[in-house]
């Protein structure tokens, strides 16, 4: 991040650093009197943000939640072996409010995460 990409200013009792990046703004805030020890860390943190250029990362698409209906009694583990998902079974259990390994009746509606695994 270039120096021009962020503002640092002292206001009456507060020191503010505002970083501008394309999708977000990052704010560092501290009482002005206590700011000096944090200056280097804050600037290093703000400079650590960079433009993404890696094609695999840029191609990432958001995951979606599909509602599926079980066609037979099963467990999330069995379903995950037959139906791809980018998340662990523990996440599926959490979003469906069941314990991993629980037998799920036929005809039960479940939330299922769909999408490609992260690179």
C-alpha cells in the first residue's frame, strides 16, 4: 500500500488512521496520547494489504446454501461421501442443528453448502 492510500490524522484526543482499499475501509483508532507505541505496527498492518493477482484466488466464487431432501435414512457423513460439499461434516451438522453421526430420517430437509473448495 502506498502512503497516499491511507490518511493519518490527529483529532482532539484521538489519533485516526483510515486505509482505503477497493472493498473496505480499515480504521485504526486510539487515544492520541497513547498512539505513539502503536504507530509502527499500524503502518505495517496497513501496508500488508495488497491487490490480489493470483488467478485461482480471483476466480473464487461464493458458496451457496441449497436445501435438499433426503431420499432415505442417512447420516451427514454418508451424504457427504455421495454429494460434494466444500465444508467439513461438522459445519453441515452445525448449520442443520444436528450432531455428526446422527441418523436423519428420509424426507428431512437439510441445508447443504455447495461450491468449489478454496484454492
